[in-house]
């Protein structure tokens, strides 16, 4: 199917040397033959993702971005471990084959995993899928069900009990993202002082049942089966995964969830088809998640506002690299305006909140 996610030419400054990578991969993965061609997947704004195409086998390579980056945000070994140890309990994880710690090979650590070929939904639903509102609603609910399924995984049984520290998670996220935001400030960026104060004042206790949280769960990190696009067959981008409050993870996902009646400036920020006829609204999303997870949610405004602030922190970290000339990717030039819009959205939520 033409809708299968495709790679393209590598962006300038982000090239990989096939002659250096090929011997390493052949020493780690059996039955590789020939010389690979390398291309790049255009999506994503953090870790870089490449297609390593051998005759008869396709691999995906993940490496950190070039330039300034948070020390803990691009741990290739950690992501490699998560994929391998979580896969049995959560079969949407791609199989990871090799983790290279020798930074001399390509200038950083990296890992290589299987390519899960499928459809990735980006800004709009492709017309070729011919999904009516009822089918879209069903797909949306399956998207939420998969998140609930992840949050229910027994992380101790997977050997991932040391992945994070659930106790004090909410407090650490608010203070941690505040600190990271300050470190990534540029002269043209908003300060977010009122929002940070509100989050600190209205912080709830940690949910009593922590779980594995993805921290970047959205439709463009989900792979649909080309033979049956109503089925989810993969979940990508595990770099931020940890143990913590599942409602904070819900807030992260809500921050990306732009619905049909959001104003035009917000619509221009949309990166997934969450506005399509049949998609749940944010309120319906929360209610359905609560129903399927059995978790009562009485302070939705806090989690949504936290998600918006955290997203602004990620956006600003990326913009910092662009501002200081550490990346030439022109997509990032407007990220400071996106940051300002996220602050405006947060202030609107706070202004209407009953908290």
C-alpha cells in the first residue's frame, strides 16, 4: 500500500557513512548481505531515525540529534533495553537487534531495530483509507486502549522495575521541566512564570498505581497494519519512557490532541488527525480513558496544563539548538512561536479551571 511510511533523502549535516556502519552491523546481525543504502525518515524532531536497507532485510537506526541535548534525554542503551524487555508484555515494541556504544563509528551511540512496515498517520487522515466517522471513532478508541494496555503492564515482571522512581513523580516532573526550560531559554522565548506557579500550587498527589509511561504517545508514533488499518501493530519512540503516574502520561498525550473546534492558530500546530470527524474531543478522550482504565480523573485541567508546559519545554530545547546553529533543520525556525502559543493555551485552561 502506498500509504506505508517512507524514508527520504538525508537532511544536510545528518549523513551517515554506510562504509563504517556496514561491517559493524554484519558482525552483530546474521544473514546480512550486500551493501546497504541509507535514507532518513522525515518525521520526528528529537532522535534521528534512518532506514538501513539491505537486500532482503530492512533495519532502522536511531541516534541522538546533533548539537546541545539534555544528558538524560537520548540514552540509546536505555531505549534498546526497554524495547527488548517490554516486547513480550507489550507486543507493539519493535525488536531491537544491536546497541553500539562506540561513538567513534558515527559520532554517537546508536541502536538498530527491525523495521515495522505500516501506516503512520500524520496531519490528516489519508483519503485512501476511506474511514467514515464511525470507523474513525473506533480507531481513536483503539489508540486509547493501547495506551491503557501499556499503563497496565507489570513492569516488575518485565524486569523494568528500576526504570524510574514512581514516588514523587509529579513533583519531579514539575520541578524538572521548569529547570530544563530555564536552561533552554533564548532571548525571544516566553517565560511561563504564571503557569509554573499554578502547576506548583495545584499539584496533586501521585496516583497510587504507577505504570510504564511512554511520554510521547501520539498517532505519529503509532503504526497501523497496511492490510487492516484499524489495527495497531507498532508503537515507536521510547526514548522518554519511564515509571510514573499514568495520568501525567495522559496529560502529555492530551497536549498533542487538537480537536476540530480549536482556533485556527492552534490548528496550524496540529501534527495528527485528531480533528477528523469521529475523533473524540479531549473531554471524551479523558472520559473514555477513565472508563477503560478504571481511574477516576477529577483534575483534568492540571494534567492537560502540565502536558502543554512539558511540550513547550521539548519545543524550546529543540529551538535552542536551532537558535545556536547546532542544527540547520528549517522546521525548527518557528518553534519559538509554537512555544508562545502553548503558553497562551495554558493560560486559557487555567483561566477556565475550577482548581
